[in-house]
C-alpha cells in the first residue's frame, strides 16, 4: 500500500511538470514571434538626428545609364566612420523609395563601413543587398560606382574601396561585377564620366 | 596487388610460386603505357565514330534538334521519349516489359519485343519490334510517319532516306536563279532566313544546312549555260541538306535580305585586299573563299565566350528564360559571322556547360587568341552595351610579368579601340549602343584585347533577345567591327 502523502507528492510533481511544460512552450512561441518581427523590420537604420549638412549623393539612373549628382541635406554624426555609414544609408533610402530610377530591395542595408588608413574604405553590405540585387553588368556597376563615388566625394582621403557582403569577400555583386578586388576611386570616377 | 610471400620480385608481368605463396609482380610503368595507348585508341575510335554518327534531324515550329539513330538487328531505331520531349510534356513509366508513355494528353503503352502497341486507346502496328534499353523505348525509324501523327495530331513529313523529319508546315522553300552578269552569280532565295555552314573547295562551294528545314528546290540539279558557273545541285543526307554550286573559278558567298538570299559569285580576277589589311574589304559581310584563303596564312583567332552556363544561369531575363540560354545562341551566331569573314573562332562553350572565370581566361590566354569577346544579355534597357575592363588599383605591371588581376592593362588601349569599332558598327545597324568600363572578370585577366557585350532588348522587348534576326543583326555588326580593327590585333604565328 502506497502511503497517501507519497501519492499527493507525486501528483503535485506531475502537475508542476505539466505546468512547466506549458510555460516553456508558451515562452518559445513568444521568442519566435519576437525573432520574426525583428527579421521583418526594415534593417535601414533611422537617420541620425541633429543639425543637417549639405552632401552630394551620386544616384544611379538605369534609364540614362549614368550617375546623377544630387545635393541633399542630411544629419551627419561627428565621427568619420559614422558619417560614411549615414551617407550611404541616405543614398540607399533613395533607391528604396517607390519609383526609384535604380530600385534596390527594401531589405538592403549597409552593415558597416570601415575606414582603414591610408585611404582605404571597406563597405560591408548585408546579404539581402547582394542576393536581391538585379543581375546585369550595367545595374551592378552603377550600384558600385554610386557607393564608391558618394563615399569618396563626401569623406575626404578615400582612394580605394573594397566591398564585402556579410563581412566576407564575394566574387560578384549579382553575377557580374567583380567584388574581389579594390575599386580605385579615380578609375571609377573616370569610368563614370565616360 | 596482393602477395603472400615475404619475397618481392620485379619480373615484368609474371606470376609464380615461391614456397607456399603466390607472388604477383607487376610492371606498373608498362601497364600504364598500355593503358594510355588503349585510352588513346578508344578516344580516337570514339571520335571517328562520332564523326560518322547517324542521326535524324527534326524540324518543328517549336524546336529544331537532332537525335542519334541506333542500329538494332539491321534496322534503324530512335528513342521515342527523346523524340517527343522537345515538343511537349512527356513522361514515361516502365513496368517489367511494358513501357507506358504520356505525351500531353495522349497515353500509349508499348511492349518490348512486340510489334503492336496501343496509342490513345487504338492499336498501332510497327514495322519491326518495339525495343526497350535501360528503360528507354526505341521505335523503328520507318514507323515514324505513321506513329507521330497519333501523338502530335498533325501531319509529319519524314524523308527517311535523308533522315529529316518535318513536323507541320516548317519547310523553307528554295529557288535558284543564274544572273549572267560580270562576274556571273547564282542567286539563291529562301522563304525564311537561313544559316548554313559554307565551305569552299576548288571549283565548288558547299552550303550545308544543319538546322534549317530547307527543302528541295524541285529539281535536284540544275545546269547553267555559263562558262564560269556550270551547275548547282541539292542533296540530303544524314539529317542535313546541302546545296552545291560548281564553277571553273573560285566562288564566294554573300548574304543579303536578312539572310533570306545567298548570292554565290565568282571571285573577281583582281583579288580583293585581304581582310583587315589596310582599309579593309568593301563589303565585310562577304563570305569570301578568297578571303578565307588569304586569312588562312595569318589566321586571327577570336575567342567568343557565351557567359554563364551550367549551374550558373546568369540573369533571369523572364520567368523561364535564363541569360545563359541567350548568350549561347548569340555566341553561335557570332561564331558563324566571324567564320564567314575568315576568322578562326573558338567558342568557349557550345553547350549548357559551366566554367569558372579563371578557366575562361586561361583558355583564351593559352590559345593565344587575338581578341576575346564575352557575351551577356539583360532584360533592362535597350540595344547593347560594350564594356572594357575597369582595372583594379593594383594594376601595375612588373616587368615581363603581369599581375593576374591586371593582365589586361597592356591590351586595354586596343580593347577600347575594338569597343569603339563595335559601337560604330552597331550604330550603323541602328542599335542603341554605349561603351563603358566595368569591373567584369575575366576581362581583367586577359592578355589580348577583350570586350564584353551585353545585349539588351529591342523594340519588341525581352522577346527580341531570343529572335535570331535580332541576334543576327548584332552579331553581324560585331563581326564587321572585328574586321575593321583586324590590323590592330595580334596575329597568331
């Protein structure tokens, strides 16, 4: 005969186990929802606040097959690296607007920019930037030229630019333009002027 | 190698007993040589067999293709699944000796070794037994005329002796006409554009139509009352049609009327300047036997590289059309256009196969090509764009050796010249075209002048990219441009 207090103890433990199981399941579901909402959110960082500065953005125009210089007033932080990131994010927002002359995916983002002395900049794009970029020599080259020229004109001292995707070297942007080598700013500017 | 003795011997190819064990000694070097000879023999034999491979050409409104013909028991057979596959949705199922096939909505059942089959619920009798090999259904070639209408619901015309199968009204009508001008010429008119392979022999010009459903002009042979061009003949064999023009002088062929007309004429007694020397020929579109002969002395090798291929599809031009498909077709047309202008051409891929960018660059460099042309296609924009290399920052030469990523540097000025020539020729053909630079491999890795051409849609949109006429116009302009800069290109020793 099992003592009564032992039966009550086992029953209480069983209830506790079932309750814990239900709670864990609930928490896992909630964590999944939070993760999904984080993924769905546009990764473009909000613009920095504070006083604005006049900058020149080199905006690609697919139909005209060229870059167009466009003046803009954007708030820029003090640090050189942060300025570079804000610049390119401002450029990216133009491409992500409906009816853009050079549309890029809304999920595209600049993960980070590293300014490496002497004169080298490394742009780290997110995976969506490259994976969802339209494939074609012209479209890809315009994107690269736009990033390089905008950076070089507004951040003094940059002579060459490397482009990474998710922190790694990638062969091409979207099947054509080579990302494995540095882009020489002067060469890109000359090519853009052709 | 296995031995059960403590001793090791080196007597070539021998096997003998030592004590209780058996020792096998092998002369690996000898075996390797024998193996190499065998492999070489098999390769040569395969090549010889492939050259004479019997095949059937199929022409239909949706696809033109050829299939191998198999000989079984003294009769010719062809794979039914392979035959129907390009024409519609096909599936097959094997169950023992039964083979079931479904083509669109038509069901059929065949039995290996039997001459009777059931197609769409009705009996069909073959002239020879149906065969099955590795789950493939083989049908006798001489049953196709009766068999295919059961599946396709349309008339077919099978020229069995020539192994040419016409599905529907696809034949290209041909007519001959002698124009007794000076020099005399034969005008061949076709009801649709054609793309024959042209070869010249002493006193003869042969046009072989491998993919064009050209049909007989009525008479198989016509004699002309002319001292120079004596007669022309038409023949069909092994899936090809052939038009021959015989003459007492060297002949040349010229395309016109959007490739619906071929004019075969005698080469004028005063030889034209060789292609690309000096100002170039008056009409660079001429497929001239004389030009070919002159060029044979200093053959200029052009490497044409249809970009992408295999697993790498390139841009998705439509939901179903990949860039790699357009570049391959475009590459084949460009090869033809260059060949008729007297150039030797290497097409880096002639099928849906892939290669790395380094492999493509190495192939062109090793071949010591005079010029490299990479072909791309895109669904945005219109016309074409011509690109030269945008060299990276580390592009300085180091004496005799060039960095791999900037090997193009010494040839870049000529590449730009070629690019400008292509722009000029394409504008003549009313193509909207622009030249630019792009960071595009393998352009950077090439030692010779190199350009990439991105073909964009024409007035009719993306559909233009697959139209032979549109590609043909672009290919012709590019080939004309290469002719115009031939004297600036390196010539193979």
